[in-house]
C-alpha cells in the first residue's frame, strides 16, 4: 500500500509540473506570436 501511494504521488506531481510548464510557456508564446503577426502582416490581435 505504501508503494502504491508513492507511485500515485509521483505521477500526480509530475502531471502537475508538466501542466504548469506547458501553461507557463504557451501563454507568452501565443501573445508574442499575435504581436508578431500584428506587426508583420497587419492581422488583428483578436483574430
């Protein structure tokens, strides 16, 4: 039972870490991409 609890804790921790990293990287990347498209191609930021 103790081993199973450790496995669940590790899997949950890794899942949370990967989700946090994805959101931390993707939000600024999308904003930078939209600003680039606005400057380079004149596409509205909201599109």
